């Protein structure tokens, strides 16, 4: 109870920095809180990587091993892929308030569209388009019946639709089309992407500062470079959209649809646009996700959706960089907990596979603590989440 | 200054002109008006077995303040919801018609009603609490190019328009004494300030007619005064105002015409000073208390209401006693 009253700014706090209080001045410049938030994000990024790099390079023994594991996980292309999917989920939930519980379904469609097309001999750009198109159609099919109803319906429909998709993909009858439960080996669709690399052969480790990986390879620097470049691109797109009047509309819809309707806006159309845009990000995430590995339907099930939600809440919903920070910290934290537990707790009490499970339990507890004590995540604005009426 | 918000005074800014205009209108429920902006026919809304609204005919005159009054539960809010597209009449397929400025609204969505120029506020204020006051205001403006997904990413296409909208928002906020709060979250405003914000936001869309559902509820007396004068200013600038109030004495000062609802029906219409003495209205409000003057402010004091409640209870006890004997 007391935390709520403490968190509401008193009038003096709220007006601090408001120089022109009460007087209308057409030339009054407005303070830029989004820029401050970007600075905080940058500080967290740089701080985290400086610490991890130093510890990974210089710390001896287990500490160094754990730090190197965290660094590897933080830079991995699959972390970037999940970050892209979370950026899409952020458009859904963070900005528009849509409860999409099936983001992994969008990833699955993007991944299937991409990998099947190339496997069947189509060029890569076509594969990318097919992946996006599948997610687009999926968004329409989910949105038309549910977006006019209350929010919970979308949650129910998305979670079941994503599971249905996965089970259809696993059907043995479809073995020649989707590869059934085994999926599609990476070698069937990866080559056109790997061949684009201008990183050359050999390995690279930046003088021992970074993990020693192939420059191109299957899961080397090339796929990491492209994946994180795409993350940056997605952040720019979301930044541009969120600051626009369209982004303002999304936030308005998140707050109160009826109020927005009463102002003459077509709420259904805007929610549909948000669902499609976020779904396309999900599809892109799915395509990146399978590049360094293989196309396995079970890798994109309910679990992945819940990871996305945890990472989004960790980083901060309705912020541009929250999904990225959330994704990196989420995966690094898991490695950290697993490594630490493995080093401290003797094998007789907790063996290797048990520490892995223990790490997931800790992640679940983190999510609970987060929602209770810091619902705005690392980057979010408390005031955007606190005034609940 | 944008012409729609702070414009030239309309002909009807003169009280004499308004009185002359409405003097020809017969003071009875459903009477026709010289220049109706809104016409409603045969709107019925049932909730289960209960009829919340049953309006056979109503016309709202353009350019004046019409008050829609009636006791709690009379169906005023439901009626608002019906004509603004937030609810559907039960009589939708059996002859419910309503039109705004001659344009049929029978099957129109809430957003299209607003686009037609009829903008409403809500009894339970719908300020967007986790957005700033300024963002609330900006959402009100119509036809923003930046709200189109295809152009939203390119500020060049909407930046100039955004500046104009901002300027208009500043002017309205200034007028409603909310300018100092422009960067605060709407959730940190007082209840009365949120009512003002909601009204200012509705005005951002340059409506032809504004419909206010209990704009005075929960607003402190000082703010009530300024709210009333804002509403009068809007009328003087040519806007049509329809506002709901269940409390008659607030209505008396500012309304040019009063429509009285009770148990879902329009029971009376007329100028504010005479409609209060209409027996139908007295019945609606007080049942048997014919001898009380409804225009009297003292009627609304707490003691007076308590006294009345006691009288009613006493009467009922008497009746019960009679029935038993
Ligand atoms: N959604 C609903 N479901 C059932 N009954 C309702 C609903 N909305 C309103 N009512 C009933 O309709 C009647 C009219 O309510 P309302 O329009 O809110 O009255 P007013 O605004 O005049 O006080 C009330 O008796 C109320 O209980
Ligand atoms: Mg009401």
C-alpha cells in the first residue's frame, strides 16, 4: 500500500523543471525525457559489456569461465533473434496493450516460410517474403475475430493458434514439406545467407577479448553481425513509429479504447496494424533464430513465448531499448545462475542438468519479483505503469 | 487563433435572440425545433426485462445549450451511449432512426459519429491517465497525417501539422487553466481537472456539437463556475451543446432549453425557468411533493433532502398501516 502512495509524485516533484508554470509561452521548449531514457540505456549497455569483457579476459578460474559464457550468450545470434521478437511483442503489449501470448507462433511462421522456400529451391529474398507474408496472414486471421472483443480473447486465441501451428508442423504426414518433428537441417537453407558473407575465412577473437569464433562459418561472426545489425534496425523503426502520432494512438488505445473511439479514431484498424507490425518483427526474429542452428518446431513453442515476456518485463515495456537489454540480461543471467550454482553446489546435491533447471526456476522467481517490485522493468517509466484507476 | 475554438460570436450569443428563437417552440415532450441539428426517433434500449430508454421523438436545436436532466437511473447516459454509437438500440431493426445535420447515424460506429462532428465526454472520466496532459490533447485532433502508418515513420510528412496541432492544444489548455500541467501525467490531476481535460480534448476535434455527460459531477464549486462559463462561451461561439445533469439548479443558469427524462422517457421539455413547474417533472423528481418549488436552491441542501426522505418514509409507513387495518 505504502509503495503506491510513495510512487505518485507530489505536485512539487511533478513541476520541478517546469519553468513556465502557468504561463503560456508559445516558444517554450519542452524537455526531452525520451533522450534521457536513451542515455540510461546506453550507460547500461556500455557498463555491462565493459564489466563482462574485463572479467572474461582477466579473471582466473571459474569466474572467468562464467563471464566468458555470459559474454558468448550476450553476443549470440539467437539472443539477437529473440530480441527482435521481443521488439515485436513490445509493439503489441508495451505500446498497444495487446496480450499476444503466441509470439513464438509468428516466429515459427517466419522460420518455416524462410527455410521451406529455400529448401524447395526458391531464392532467399523470396523465402524472406514468404516468411513475412505467412506472419501477415496469421495476424489478420487472429485479429479479425478477436480485436473487437475484450483483450483476454486475443491472449487465448494467440496461445492456442501458436500451439496448433507447431503441432501441424510436426505432423508426420508433412515430412516432405516441414520436415515433421525433426524439422529441417540448417544445411538445407543456410547457404545463400552464408555465401553473402564478406568476412572471409579463418577465425577472429579481437586479440583475446572476444570468444574465438569463425569469421563466417555456420555460427560465427557473420551471422552475429547481421543479427545485431537487424536488432539495431528494428530499434530505429520502433523509435520512429513510437514518437509519431501513430505511436501516440497506440498508447491511447492501450489506456482506453473507448476514449480513442470517442475522438473519431478507427480503433480496430489501428490495433490490426499494431498486431501485423509486431507479428512481422516476430517473423524476422524467427528467421534469424534458425540461421545458426536448424529449423526445429519445438524450439519455438510456449517456452519461447514466455521467455519473450520475461525479458520484455525485465527490460521495460513501452521503451525502445527495453527489449534488447531485457533479452541480453535474461540469457546472460541464466548462464550466470547456472554457472554459479554449478561451481558452488557440489555435484552430489545438484548435478549439471539440475543446475540448468535451477537456473530456469530462478528466472521464474525473477519474473515474479519484477512484477511485484519493479513492474516498469529496468528502463520503463514508473508513472506510465502506476496510475491504475 | 484557430477559428473553431475561439471564433467570432454567433448570432445566438445574444440571450434575447435565443429567447426569441425558442419562444415559438411548444414546451412539450418531442416538440419540433426551428433548426434541429439532431433528430432522434423511436430509440428503445432494454436490459433484460427492464426498459432503460424509450424515446419516441426528440429534436435538439442548433446553436444553443440544451440540458438533459432527470433523476439518477433515468436513462440519460444510456441515451448518450445509444446516439453516439457506443451502444445499440434494441429497436435497431424496428424503426430506430437518428440523424445529425441531416446525416443518418443509425448504423454508424462510435468513431464515425465523432467524425461527423458530434463529440462526447463520459460520466466516468476517460482521461488517459498514464499519458501526459499534452498527449491527451494531441490525440483529440482530427485528420492527422502522422496517424497513418505508412507516413508515420517520416517526420517530414507530419512535423508541420504537428506544430499546428500543438499550438491549438496550448491555446485550449491555457483557456482551461491546465497549461501548467501540460507535461504531467493525466493521472496526477484532480477529478475536476480531468473533467476539464476531457472537455478540452473533445474540443481539439472542432466538433459542431459537444455532448457532456455530467461535466460538473465531482468538480469543486470554484471549478464548476469556470466550467459553466466555458460551456457558455462555446455556445456563444456557435457550438451546439447538449449536456446531462441530474441536478436541476445547476442547469438553470446556463441552459436555453431543458429536456427532462424519467424512467427512460422524455417527459417534458421547455425553457429552464418554466419547465421546473411542469407537473410531469415534479412527479418525476419527487413523486407526491407537488407543493415544493423545484427551482429553489434550498431544495438541494442536505437537510431539505433528508427532510423529504423522512416525509416519504412517514407516508409509506402510514400507507402500510392503512393496508394492514
Ligand atoms: N449495461 C447495463 N446493464 C444493465 N442495466 C443497465 C446497464 N446500463 C444501464 N443500465 C440501467 O439502465 C438505467 C439507466 O441508467 P443510466 O442511463 O446510467 O441512467 P442516468 O445516466 O440517467 O443516471 C439504470 O436503471 C441502469 O441500472
Ligand atoms: Mg448517467
